[in-house]
C-alpha cells in the first residue's frame, strides 16, 4: 500500500490541510485537474500570499473549488438556470463556471467586473477537502505565473514547495497527466461564453 492510498494518512492529510487553511495558511494540494496552490477564499491576507507566491498580478481573478451546488450558491449572486443545469448534470471534463456577483469572498478572488469562477471538483481528495473545510478554497496552478502548470507533483518547483505552509501527501505518486479545466462564463441573462476551451 502506498502512502497516498493509506486511509489513515488520507484522513490526517485532510485534517492537517484544513487546520492550515483555517489558520490563514497556504497549501499545495491535488485537484481534479492539476496540482494547485490553495487558501481560504474568504481570507484576503491568505489570497494576497497566493498572488505573491505565483508572482501574479492581482488583477487576474482566481478559480475557487466548492464542495457542491449549495456552497456555490452561498457565495454567488442567484445562479442562472443554465448554471443550475450544469451543476445538476456535470460533464466529464472538469469545468469552471464564472458567474456574476461573488458573495462573502475575499475581494481579491473576484474579477474586475465582480464575477467569480467556481468549480465542483470531480475528484475525491479535493471534494472531501472542500466539504471538510466548509468554505471555498482557492485553486490556482502550482507554478510561477507564465510558467507551465504542474500536472504532477514531481513537476512542482522547489521554490513553490518551499513557499507554502503545508504540502498534501495524497496523490504525490500519481503520474497521470491532467489539463486545466474548461472555463465558461454565464451572465445574469443566462448567456454562455467560453473563456478557456
């Protein structure tokens, strides 16, 4: 049994990651797409640290992971019917939904127009982490801005690893290569546009 498949390690990994998030810390964790840098999406100081770690301009919004449709609704303006349909009938390809009007979130995670991108991960670890934490978690690729996203843990630079407060143990040995999520924007009128194919 590998370390990442040990249920005791898995549970303690989730618990430790949540402790760090609640304390305003930054973590490295596996998602349904690439490895991500994460923090409490309601904590402005933590979000600013993520921007600093990535050396990224804070004019660029961040994607958030949420446990389910209820968490997404709690942190957005009323969702258009097409967004509700996408939540009820998820597609196989990980898809981030950008909706108008983030609510109860750090202003730094919002785009200039106030919109916010959220995704319900179709992956056990990330979904369990979101549910256990109870709030949206920032999910931005574990790389310096402009560099290639880290598809596997082994792709993550030492600089990124040493910049965070906790590196999750789960799925470190997973070498399957994923790609970033598809990103669609749905405005208040229900019009859908593709921001990232």
